[in-house]
C-alpha cells in the first residue's frame, strides 16, 4: 500500500485552504469537502496536485481541460 499524500483529513483541508485551487472557479454545486475527502483518500494515487484535482473533476463528470488542467 502506498503512503497517503495527506496523513489526515485536516492535512488535506489545510492543503486546499492554502492552495490556488481555493480561488478556482468551480462548477455549480461544488463542495470543498468533496475535494478534501477525495484528496485525503486518493492523494497518493496521483502524480502531483494538478493530476489529483483533474482526477477529482473527472469523477464529478467535469472536463479538467475546462479548468486548465
């Protein structure tokens, strides 16, 4: 099993709150908690923050290209 990118939900929340993603123009209905939970659960599966956020967007039915990812 790979090590988690974030060792706690709080660490993932802190990452989001201090990242540029916080100010991104998200889709209607976006909830920060969904991204934070995704980052905590799946962060180690992805190669960097952009890849992680792109995977989250795909899971939500969004096109990462629309967000510059």
